[in-house]
């Protein structure tokens, strides 16, 4: 069990950048695969990125590959999502989540943060 709190969302112009943070409380953060998901207006929740415990493996949705970077600092119990070249279609509530598996399916993640709003204007 791990508690997660996202921060760093906000309003940004198209082409701009934001860095989201997800702070974890708990003693076993480094054991978890961490993922980022998002849910836009009128859309289903979708996978964005994941990172394994040692940061040796990452995976990205095709829609964000080359623009977004997931990273983590286990000493700080924090995972990040650096978002560059933002587009209006990136507008969504972004959630971080923890899993015991390397997976892109939301059902495989057992703990979730509350979400942070990212709005990209055109």
C-alpha cells in the first residue's frame, strides 16, 4: 500500500512545458512500477508512461513518445513526468499510479493519486 499525491499541473500554451511530480508516502516505493495515466474531457482513462523500480525500463504511449519523459528519484520517493511540446489534445487530468507489474492497463495498478489538471491552450 502506498499513498500518492500529484502536483505541478496548470495552464500552459501550446508548445510549452510542464513537469508533474508524484510524491509517495510509504516504505517500499522503490519496489513499485510507477505509471502515469490521463483522462481528457469526454474520454476514457488512458495510459501515458511507466517506469520500473530501478528506472532501467520505460514505456510510453505513441501519442506522447518523444515529447514526454518519465523519471523517478527513489531517495525522494518521487516520480516525475516531464512534458514538452504540449498540445491542446494533452489537456486532461493526469494521475500517477503504482503497480507490482510492468503493465499499461489501468486495472493492473493498485494505488492511485487524486489527479492534477493540465490544460493546454491553443
